[in-house]
C-alpha cells in the first residue's frame, strides 16, 4: 500500500471516529438539557420549514412526486429523532449511543430482507 492511500484511509477512519464521538457528545448534552427542562418537541421545528422548500423559486423544476418523497423522508427522520430523544430522556445516553452504532446493521438486515420483494415487484 502506498503512502497516499494509507493517509487517505487514516483520514477516513479519523472522520468516522470523530463523527461517532460527536454523536455521543450530542446525546450526553441532550440528556443534560432535558434534565434542566428542555422540551422534547424542540426538534420538531424542521417540519415547519418544509413548505419553504416546496414554494421556493430556487428549485422551480421540483415536481410533486419528488416533493412528497422529500416530505415523507423528512417526516420519518424527524419522528425518528423525536422518538430517539424521548428514549434518551427515559434512559441513558450510553444506551442511545450503543444503539445508534447498530443503525448500519439494522439497515443491512432490512435490505437483505426486502431484496426478494424488490425482485418480485420489479
């Protein structure tokens, strides 16, 4: 392995480790904030910003099917974030960080499970 690829892999590894550390820091900070009285619904403000995207002049070629898919993904992401933060309020940030590390494993398992359905309905 040459020196350039080695440093590229080290950089990618360092980025991954720093991202995971920031997730842990986010969970610990959120737990401390909820213990001091932060509302759990403060993360739902992203849902109110979606109409700004759909009526924007910046993206004039965005049609309704794409906008509805963006809305659905935003809704699911916001709900997952709200439920995750609600779980942190009832549990520990350590458990939340451990489960967030399993997200890729859950995604892979779901993709393996749904692959035959995609081949059937294609």
